[in-house]
C-alpha cells in the first residue's frame, strides 16, 4: 500500500500535525460548498426575504368571509364537496379538495390553513427571480425577486386561505418552464409547462389569458431562431394543459353568472393599484417596468425584452374587452397572476443601475414605498379590505369577539339563530372561533349547507315546528342594532317574540349578539 493510501485511510488524530491538510473532495467538498452556492444563487435571498415577509403575523389577522367559506367546504367529506361543485364554486374545486386533505392532516387553525398559500408565494418568488435571470441577467433576477416579495398584495394573499397564491405560483412557474423549454428543448420541459398551464386553469380561468403573451413570445423566439417546431411544442403543451383543466373551465363558465356577477365596474387604474395594494408601488413598478423594456432594446436582448413585455401587458386589454358584457372580470384579485411578469420587468429596470450599491438603494426605495400598504394589509381586520388603497367595501366583522361573548355565558342546551344574508358567514365565523364543546344548535336550520350541496343552509318553512323549547337562544346579526329581532325574517321574529324575551344585547365589531330567554 502506498504512503498516499496510508495517509488517506488514517484517522485524523493519527496524521502528522505538520503535514499539509488534505483537500476536501467528492461529496464532502460539495457539502462544504453548499452554503456558498446557496448564498450566490439568484433565488436564495429574495426567497428567504419572502418567507420572512409572508410568515410575519401569518395567523394574526381575523379570518374573513372568503376564508371561512374555504374552511367550511374543506372540512366536508369529499362526496359533499363534489356535490357542491356541481352547483357552485367549481372554479375553486381543485383548491377545496387540496385543502380537504391539508386540514385533515394539519387542522383548521388560522396559521395552518394559511400556510399553503404562504408556501405558494415563497415558491413563486423563486420562479420570478429565475425567470428574470434567464431573460436578462443575475442582477435583474435578484432585483425582480425582491420587488415581487415587496408588493403588499403578495404577502397579503400569501396569508389568504384562498387559491390566489396558487394562481400566482402556477403563472410564475409556467413562464419559467416556458423559458427553460425554449432554451433547452425537451419533452419533459414541455410536459412541465403543460402541467403549470393546467394548474392555472384549475384555479383561475381568467389567468389563462397569460397564454396569449406566452404564444406571442414563442412566435418571436421561433422567428428569431428560425426553428418553428418550438411553436408546435408550445401549442401541444398549452392545449394539453387546457384540456386537463377543461372540466373545471366549462363548468365554471356555466356558473359565472352566479359566481362573479356581483363584481362592480371600476376604473382600470383603480383596479391596478388595488392589485398591488399600494398606489405608490403600482406607479413605481409600472415605471420601472417601462425602464426595463426601453433600456434593453439592444439587438442582443431586444426579442427577450419585447417578449417579457407582451407576457405582462397582453392579458390586460383582453380581460378588459371580455368585461364589456354583463360580467366584469377586471377585478384586482383576478389580476394577481400578472404580478410575476411585471416584477421581472421592474427587476430589469433596476438592474440598469449596474452597480450593486445602486441596486440596493433602489430596492430600499421600493421597500419604503411598500411600507404603508404592508402595514395596512396586516391589521386585525385587513383581510376583508381587498379594495385597499381605496375605502373598504364593507365594515369589518369580528367573529372572534362575538364568539368570546357567547363562550363566556354559554349553557348546554342553548340554541342559536343567525339573521341576515348568509354571505357574511357570521354563523360559520363565530363557530370557527368557538371551542368544540360550545355548539349551540341552529334552531331554524332545516338542512345544513353540506346537506344541500350548497354554500348556505335552508331554513324551516314553519319556524314554530323547529323549536325544541330551548331555554335560551343566541341571536347573531351581521350589523350593530339594539333591536335584534327586527333583523330576522318576519316568521322567525314573530315566533321568538311570542315565546322569548330579549335579556341582553351585546355589540361586537360589526356584529350584534343577543341572548333570549324563554318566557315563564
């Protein structure tokens, strides 16, 4: 055996202290170099920052209407979920089924049910950084990742128990996979793109307009490279993804009149700044994106900068045109899928500064502009303020405060009546915050929402026949009033007036909680 072999096999303590240290090779060398490789990766620091930003106060804001719908549906059986999707919310079906499995494993606490969205936004940040690097350079990738993570609505909807973060992730991943497939063609890369497109269609049909920008970008690439077979691969991938999501798309289109007919018309710029959650940041990102395009109109990157601009811009007029009919699709939450593309362009605009200190200063300015929106969208009742920076669409409701009022004086055998429109979700909201052993029966509910395959239950046609002589009944109203029985349907109010008297009325934020006691 050679001296070299002996030295290699010897225990470290047996090696002469004066001998030179052996170089680290093989897997050990890769392990030692891993922290440095991560630190130099274009996605690492933006993604780490996004994880901190999205994770901050994840479970603190009050659950609101939409999130409560998610929890209510996700905790039903899979048979009940499928039954409901035949009637309503088919466009959210994939997300509901995913959340059904998630809540089965991890429970329904606020942080637990919001964590999937947080993880989706964190992954989307990495996709944004990697896409910007492929289109422009490393500096643009880092800047784009940070810009994306600094947008208030990114962290806001990264804490939302709805599917919007998954739409953003699917859109960002689809763009990245498309770039990879065009750069190094292979069937597996196009298959990854098709799956990302399917993900878009399964969670937001409106976001499929992104394919218009993708298709135009592929045309430019094929014309520039004189390799037209990439266009065929794109058509196959896009069609395959849409085909996977087709059942959801078709059913969602049939349900659109019921689902989104309530969305009001708003000026385009108002919707655009709501999509960012900040007027100042909407202006800054739009301006930086313009700089990113105009300063990269050189021959070597002209096609890439134009392609990136088309991906970011082209869906906007198409959605506006589609919204000229009876249904408005130009809604801030439906436009979140465009944020990754705009962040890529803004990152390219910041990268024009070239020197790292100047890039850092520009990012600090962007961060400063985002602070008001970040703080506003992290308050206790911020999740219902989806119209920020405009005024709230409705006053906040504190389900947790109302639940504490009931819990403090609950007695076994108590009943409950919930008046007012179901979409305020005041009964499910209060029950969400009540302990498991505090469960007053809804005295006037004949069939639950789950039994009806609906989002809301059905009340008794004859309220008197549904009472079981409960000694006390709690009344919940999604408004503040000192006359709680006037907020109930006439038949219910008449029966309760005859048999019960109001002994206490308490006001929570946006909710009235009244206690009735049986006469005699």
